[in-house]
C-alpha cells in the first residue's frame, strides 16, 4: 500500500518505490563526476559567517555512496558550499579525508577531483597574489593524490577584464600542475561575482578567450567543466575543443541530451540522483556499444579502479549486465489518487526493455523525471540549489539532520522544498518512502503545518 502525506496544495500519494541496484562498474563511454555536498554537524555552530563545523563521518559515508554507484566524486566544489560557508581550513580537511577514503578503493586520481581556488585570500588584488593563492590550494589537492579542478576565482574576476590576464594566470598554473587538470567555467547564475569571466561579459568573446587558453595548453587539460545552462553554446564549445580534452557538462537543466550527444559530466544534481544516473548510463552504454575513452593529449592510458566493482559493494540479482543491462528492479504497482496531487501513474522509469533498439529510449525514460526535479532544485536564485540537494540527502537517510554550514538550510521556502519532495518521489528517488514521509511530516510540523 502506498503512503500519503498532506502537503501544501493537497494530499499527495506516493508512487510505488523503485529499487536501484548498484551497477557492476562505472559508465564505459563517459567520465562522470557527481559534485558532492558536505554534511554539517547539527550540534556545531553553523550560523552565517561562522567557520564550518562538518560531520566528517557522514560526509565521507556519502562519498562512498556515490562511488558505489560507479560515479567519480568532484569535491570541494560549489556543491560543497565553496564561497558559501565552507572555509579553507574545512576545505583542506575535506580534500585530505575524501582523497584518503578514495585511496581505500584505488588511485584517488581515478576516483576524485577537488577544487583549487583563491577563496582563502579574499584580499588578493594582484595577479601574483592570485597565482600564489591558487598554488597553495593546488599543492593541497596534489598532495592528497586527487585530480585538480581549477575553479573560477572571484578575486581574478574583480581585478581584470582583460582576456590576456586570465590566459597569463591560468597558463602559469597549468604549466606547473603534475597531471592534467580540469578547468571550470562557472556562470554568473551560480555566482554573480564571476560575471565577465575569461575577460568579457559577451559569452562569444569569453568563449574565444577560453578556447585560446585551452588550445595553448591542451596537454595539461583533462577537460573543461561548463556551467552556463546554455545547451547550444555547450555543443558549439565541445566541437571546438582540441582532441583529447573532454567537455564535462555542468548544465543541470539539459544534461540528458548533452550527455547523449557526447558530453561527459560533472554535475551537482548527480549528488541527489546517483542511483537513477547509474542506471541511465548503463542504458546509454548498452545503446552505444564499447568505445575507448578519450584521454587528454600526451597521457598514457592507466588502469581505472572504476572499471571494477568497488570493495564492499554487494551486487544483487539484476546487477550483472549479462543478465540485466540496466540493473533496475521495479516494485510494481501504480500510485493511486488520494484527493489531491499525485505522482504520475506511468512507472516507465522502472520498465526496462531488453531490446537494443529501445535502450536510448530507456536512457531518456530514466532521466526525464529527474530533469523536472533538477530544474526545481536549480531554479533562480540558482546559487541556492545546495539547499535542495541537502534536503534530499536528509530525506533519504544519508544524514541525521537537515542543517547546513552557513545556515544555508534557510535559503529555500517550505513550498519549494515540498515540491522537491514530490518531484523526487515521482522520479523514484525516495529510497525509503516511510522514512522520507516521516521526516517530511516533521519538517512540516516545524513550519506550523
């Protein structure tokens, strides 16, 4: 019998839950990162402006959850509340501990990439000071064994609008990294302080500057992570990249079509939808067949720990691709109306066809309901998306409290989070509906409902 709950707008009856088994390995034809959030210590002082108090045990447990679904982890990024409450002391510890946890499974560089920026030196006002700030954080990431992600710098954006200044700073940094790094272009919808990055507010002019940097330094660049929420721009940029440089989509609105057409992925929404994403990538792999992964120019192929099941992951019935290409086991039974809003009656995301011709349709069917969820979580003001991500982690039992560093749990309204609850259920992403309903009722009660 399906559960129901009184939400703003009426009584809602949940759909029958979906079981998403762990895949036997990572996506074969895409390199996929989930940008992971941090779990705040609910007993710590995480009021706005206070140093971050992190529940390290729960934070690391969540990264193991992502690895178990065959996804790499992008850590110390925007999703982890960089420039929004996660100070450098906590960031440095996050990088160290997450990379050490990755090392338990294999080479951290195959499992985790971490952001290096300049946020610990907010007063840096010269290119030399900004380079030194970057170098300090790069050293911390490289010492951990993780791959470096060169994050966009608020400090660099504040002191220059000249493309040649960006190219000079990044060129020097790329010359010094020990292995190819990932560049990150974060749009101003995620951080208004980054308007005009790469030297122009005109996107085409900024793109020309960005591409000049990439072509001049291609052997040192693993890929570029682009978060502009502009599908056509991403497709054009991807086509203009040099051979061996990946385009990691950061478009949380249009990721299914961009990935299907050839982008790799580094996405905050994958924090919340990892089980469904893993199943979708199995469908995509089955549709495309085996293809060698593209690697950065000048690097030799290395064994990838993600090509094997992870230690500690128990594969159940349906997890073996020889028996079930997609590894999704439905619990049948459509939801019923209960005098209010309800989940869609069509349970297509769990009806997986064995026909090769239908595998792309399977990919689309799995991800389609996650897009509505993602667009809700990332709606304007987009930079508050972390609140919905953490809310779902709490509903799904990955942490004991709905609290965030910098007090960011207050950044979204009750009505917004109630809709996140509905859409997560409709996408089959409430792992334990009974727990989720119990926590949602407690949340509503705190808000006087």
